[in-house]
């Protein structure tokens, strides 16, 4: 009756002694009563092939460890009987280096034989490492030599008893030694159960040559990475040095304030006057132009220069743009070329702010002034300067050739920059009161006199019509549509080159030079007299005399100084009136 114990000869379990390997864990001991597999036949014969004394046998002991008992197992005994190893010379000389039975050999120790221990009961074995059966024998790996090369293996039969039911790992009969699979060289019988196979020596494919090549490639990679990092770091450092850092530069700035400017400052004057200043765009059949004007009253009347609205003619268009950006169509109320003034009117516009008028007789040379206009169509432009001179006799126009478009102005001179487009704009004092109408400039490309619309720009010689004269003319244009000119009733010799204004010998249409029953005739002025002063102001030419006369109103009494035949005379007359154009 089978009681679960082996009945035939069993393979002896090879146990590893611990005397030669300090620090190694003891192999797991068997419990009392546990069967010990018997040794194969011939185990007691040291010289027999396959015995423990045979160096080529898988169960041969290491030379520096005591040999395991090699008593032959008695059939059916249930446990192995042991007997001492026969006395005699050891298989190897004592190893002073304690070369282990596994692993690479010591410097001078002979290579240990390849051993193939049978796993203990319950130790998992990979499928490829299972014991071969008689029907499927597996090759046995050759022993390893001292230098790692294969050593010759002597074939020896190893009679193995049939595998019992209690010991499924019993060694089977092996027909012939064959190369042991690679996994046996990596298998550690003393490892913990279930651990993966360990590999002795370098991994497969890691020959010394390849290792050097890999080390060389790794070094090249590190070197390349270092060079790239150095370049990037240098570039970043240069950028930081040039730009002062990687962060966004924020410059210090004063906080915003809402402090109002002093009313007499340029900013205060501009803030007060700008809402009353407008820009005019004029277009006609032949030409167009741009100028400036300012509001006179709440009814929509706007004062400007005659030469600003002249391109519109009688059928052109006039558009007014306010400082707020709103626009409106304007109509012509009246104009006068002799004074170079005109009035237009806008309708249906609310919220108009008239600009207060000052008194040009109170102006003194050196007083600060501000000019406002749209030079070159740049609306709401503000410039500042002073009054450079007063009562500058200037003439402008004359494009028609007959003298009908010539304007005579006893002007205020200013160094406030005035350019084409400023014409008709206000010249204001420190109280933001109008003291003049900007009308002309002295252009750098012309030395003959002030030029309207000179394209050379300001050279610091600007001229404005005094507001006292502008006020009178504007009132006449609004009330009657025409302006009146003060006259003395004489025809002047404009070709006279001497000092003063000479009365001509013939008048218009070959009539007398002194108008009959005119102001001059009543005062006793004769043909050929030379007028040298008006109201005590010196006169050097005929143009200057006209300017001085037109600076007054019709009906004003004037004191004139003249020379007749080398004799100086002083007379008084009352100015007459003529209709302007």
C-alpha cells in the first residue's frame, strides 16, 4: 500500500554548507520526519562516473567546503543512510580565496564544475528549467573554464529513479550531457521562492567594446548638450545686459492731476477762447481754400477775412466746423476787400459762445498775445507771442491788377507764429479778448510786402487788423451788407518817390485831382501838395496815407500837415464817406 513515501532509490538533495561562505543564509532545513531523497546509485564511489567525487557531476562539492555525505540510499528504507567520505587527497587544493561554488572563479583557483541542483519541494521553476524526462531529454550546459570559456565535459550516465508522487522535482534519467540553457546560469537555488532569475556577469549584448562605444556616445551627447546650453546662456546673458533684464520696463511717471491753469496763462487763454473759434472750408467753381473765424454773437454771425471767403464767389459753398467737431453750412452776409473783412452766418446752431472783443487802442508793444487758427487746415492750433509793433501800414492783395482788391491795414505786428490757414482767426490778449484779426504775414520768399497765403510759413512777422477797425466794419456788414470807407476827396500820385503822399495833377477820367466840394477842397488842399503827417504821425508814401485815413471813421476830424512850394502848412478836415466793395 502506497503511504506517500518513496519506495525506490531517490536522488540526494544537494545542500550547500555554510562554512566557506560567511554571511550567506542557511538553506531551508527540512522538518523532522521529512523524507530525504536518496542519492543515485554510484554516489558512494568516488571514482564512478556521476558520483560526488566526479568533478563533472552536477552535485560535486566546492573544493573549499567539506563534502556532503555520499552514502548510498537503501531501496525502500524511506530515508537515506549516510557514510563518511573515503579518506584520501582532496579533489582540489585548499582555496585561500574561498572561491564560492558559483560565480566567477578566483584569480588562481580552477573553475568550479557546472552544478545543477534539484530544486526543493515547492520551489517554482521556470518551464524551460524543468527536469527533462526520458522522452524529452534536455541538454546540459558545459562547465565554464577559468577564463570564462567552455570546458570539456565528460559524458557520464546518471541513473535516476522514477519520479515519485511526493517529489515531483526528482531528477530524471539523462541520456547525455548537453549545454545547459542560459537561464540555469542565472538561477540561484537559495533565492527566495518566486524571485526572478538572476543574471551573473554583464547582461547579454554588453560586451566591453559596446560598453566603451556607449560611454563614448554618452560623452559626446553630454558635450553637445553643454555647448548648446552655453550658447543659450550666453545669448540670454547678452540680452539681459543690453536690455537691463527680462522684465518689462516701467518708467516712473507723475500722477494725473486736474489742476486748472491760471486764466492769464496760455493754457487758460486757449481753454477760454477755443470754443468760440471755427474753421472754414470754402469751395467754388475755380478754387477752394481754408481759413479761420470766430463767433461774434448768439445769432450765428462769424467774422473772418475777405480773402478766406473769396473763392466761393456768389455760388460756392462755405462750411463751418466748430471746435467740438460739429459742422454747419454758412451763408455770406457781407464783405469788403478794402478792409479784407467778411461776415458769414450759420443758422440752426445752438450753444454758440461769442468771443468778447477788446480795445486795440489799449495795446502796448510787448504785450503778450495768443493766436488761434487752423494753419494748413490743422484746426484749434494755438501759438503765442507778443505785440512787436503798432500801426504798421501794410497793403495786401492786388491779384486783380486794377487795385480794387488791395486792402490797406494799419496793422498790429506780432511774432506769434501765423501761417496760411490762420487768416481770419483771433489775436487775443491775456484776458482772452480779441484785439486783432490775423490777416497777413511777411513771407521769406518775398521782399516787396506782406503776402496773404504765403506758403513759406511764418518767419515771425505776422500782422493783424486792429479790432477797433474790425468791429466798425463788421457792424456795417451785418446791418447794411456793405462797409463805408473814410475819404478826404483827393487823387494821389502813386508814382511819387519822395517823402510823403503827393496829390496828383489829374483824377479819374482826366478829372480834377481834388474832388469838388469834397473834404479836401473844403479844407484848402490843392493839386501838388505833399501831405507829410496825419494826426501827428509821419507819412512816407501814398499807401501810408490811405492806411492812416482808413484807420478812422467817416465824419472824424483829422489834422493834416503838408508842404506847398517849400512851405509847411497845417489844416483840419472832416472825413467823408464812400461805399466799399
